[in-house]
C-alpha cells in the first residue's frame, strides 16, 4: 500500500570489510527450491505451492481446479493406507509399430513416475470396500490405449467377482491414436465389462474430471449408475475446436462444461473436490 | 508348386485346381511386402495363386468415400426381401442418418440397421452425410432390443464418416448415446453381424459394430480417426493424409491381419450400385454361414462369445 510513497535508499555493504565467516554462510544459503511457488494459468497469480496443496489443488485466489495426479487423487479419496494397487507391469504390444511410440512411453515413464495413464486397485472409503481406477493427464494426455483399456477392464471384472462397487475417475483426451483400432476396441471392451457388472447388480460410480473427452466419454465415462463431475470440468464427445470448425460458429459460453451437462440431464451431481470423499462415502453407504 | 516372394501383392491359397471368390474369405488375405514361408497354412494340396493389387491404403480410403459407392439401403434391397423400414427413437425424433427395420433372408426374420449416406448433395444434406446424431443411435438401440425380444438376428451396415459433432448433438448426449449402444449391444442374446461397407468412422461406427462377427468390404476403411485428422495431429499437416492412411492400418487387409475383423469381402473392381453382384453373392453366402452357425446356439452363449471377441483386444 505504501509502495512508491517513500524514496528508498540502498546501502551497499563494504565487501572488503565483511568477515570471512559471514561470506561462507552467505554462500551456503540454499536457492529458493523449484516449485515452491506456482502460477495459476487461470488468474495469473503466483501462489505458494503449499497453499495450493492444502486447498485440494484448487487456486486459492480464483478457485480454478488444477488437474491432479492419480496417486494424489487416491490419497484424497480413499481411507488412509487402504489402497492396494492392481495390474502393474502391463506393456502395450504397439500394434501399429508406431514410429517413436515406445521411445515416448519410456521417456514418459521416467519423467512422470507413472507406468501408464491409469492406476487401478482396491481400497476403502469410510470402510466400504471398493475397486478404483484413476486416470491422469500427465501420461499422454490420459489417452486410452491397450494397457489403459486392459487395466480398467480387469479392475471392473475383479470388482464384479469380488461383488464390490467400482469407481472410475475419468480424465482423458480420448482414445490413443498411436494404437489405432486397438484403442477403439477398448471402448467396446470396457463397456462390455461394465454391462456384466451391471447385470450382477453391482454399483459403478463414474467421476468426470477435467477433461473427459472423445472415446472415453463415448464409453465407460457416461455409463455410471451415478455420474458425478467436478465443477467446470470439460466433458464432451467431440473436441470444442472440431465442433467450431464443423458448424462454423463460436460455441456458447459454458458449452461442454459440467454445469452444461447437468442442465441437459447427463450427470447426477456436481461435487466440489472438498466434498468428494464425503459424497462417495454416503453413496456407497446407500448401496451396499 | 512353390512359394514366391512378392512385393505388394495379395495372395490367395486355393485347393489345387479350384478358384472361387467365395474361398477368399476363408484364407489369409493381406497386402504384404514379403511373403514368408511361415504364413502358409498348408503347402500340401495347395497352390498359390498370386493376384497383385496396386491400390494403396489411401486409394482404398478414397474408394470407401466415393459418392457412387452403394449405401446401406442398396445392400438391404439387394440382399433381403420384405424390408419394412421402422422409424423413431420414441423420444424426440427420427434421424435420417440411420435406417433400420425388419427384413427377411433365407426364410428367417432379421433386423437390419445401417448408417445411410445420400446419393446426391440434396440427399446427403437430408441424411446428414451419414453422420448419426444421438437420436439415430437411440433408434438403432430400440430396434436391436426389439430384435432380441423376438429372437431375430441383427445385421448392421456400417458406413459413416463419424458421429455428428454439432452443438445439438452434444446437448443431446452424443457420447452417452454411443456408450449406451456399446453397453447394451455387448450382451444382446441374438447374433449380431456388422459389415463395414464404406467408411467406418471411429466411435460413431463402433456403436453399430459390436458384433459377433465384423466384416469389411475390401475397399472400405475403419479407423479411430480420419487420416486427415491423424496427419494434422501427428505432423501438424493435414496434407500428409495419404501417408497417415498407411501407418494407421485402416484398410480391410490390415484389420484382418490385426484380428479386428473376421472376413474381407472381395472387390475385384470397386463395387458400384449398377453391379453389386460379386459382392452381394459373397455377402449372401457369408450371411447364410453366419446364421447357420448361430442357429443352434443359446442366447447366453452368443453373448458370451461376443464378450470374448472384444475381450481379447
């Protein structure tokens, strides 16, 4: 507030007179660690990373929801120490022998510490035993290829055989084009497994997070008995740019956001991230 | 009798002395760079007849999209008798991009469904270029459920550039409509046969292609996205679509090799509405075999087989 009101004067310390001891200490003071501050893409403010983490990875200034990693999501939702991971170590057969694909995967595995775009397993929420699958955009934009489809299908089938509900946190740019038609088949494969789960009288809750698009929207994401969504999440089948190009006009405000889907009858409820665990616990309690 | 190493050729294994188009689907058909000895099923009593094809993947995509390629209604009128088109999704409308109804073949009642393109620009506008809206998928699902109720096999003709992507389509839940079809089709207790006759545009096509068997015409294409889309995402250049088409493996031969489809319907020359006989004959024979195969099977078993078919990918 008083910035610029007072003229500042600077006194530079006389280097020759500074004792050696002090100099050593000055050299040892560490740099500000990377990641201590983060910039919010929505409002442009620089925020202390710890504040973001404490606020459920939502910008404290503008309430913008940051995308979170699968393991972070799992730690937010499941009871502490209840998570047991399933089906690690799966690798794609690279059906198209797509140029540089395997190299890209290897690089991403190193950089993101993820094997693929989804983590599956079991755990509990408020004591209720559930199967869970969480997708994340860090790995190839969360695109669904052979491994993602296989992990999700196995998780569903296992949930069916254990007679427990399954929760899938959807987050994806769509089907993985590097795997061609094999990726398309994952849509049918996951949907078929969900049908069986449904026929067994079991619960499937899908939680749509930003972004949920393409082949994922047109398969398991929209098949939940109950479909929840995070506020303002982008959820749609065709990408917004493709639609704009097709129809030749600008899209209406709020198009393909969670609120839009709620209005048009395609989701059950929009749940704020801080209420998600509680909401899921309540729903599970009502179904088991 | 011997094995030739051929560059860019189709090869057909036929019993010695015999050669018919209907055998084509029984053997391994592919476009190869080098024909390996391991690819031959049985050398004894077989003679290798080589037919070369100069068509590239991109050529086949062009043929698949060609304006004078026969449409679903053309096949329905040639293959079946007593076709009665049924309309409506029972909710809000009747999508002209999807046709369906009752028909008869080999003394059996069947339900036939297809994505329908137009023959002229005017008709294409009416049919929305064969791009279904949610209403079309819901109509298809209604007809398929009805087929299950009355124990009728279902035959689908797939020919679409993709599901329609417009504001209204999103408002009415295009994603949900496709998902719902995949969900329900997967466990129907009647046999489902899907034939890609032209373009198989991604999820919009898959919503009619969760079949016990999926076939493709030799010059059709079935892909996760268009070669143009592929090339613009991959190389930021729409003009390399021809290259993309080869890499993507979207032709009948590619997909037969990948195990995505069971059968390729031969087209010595690209099929035209004026002369569909070569293709129709193969289809009729194939449909007969298909119906015979599932005649004695229980509904549960039919659904189980379909589940496993998709589970293996």
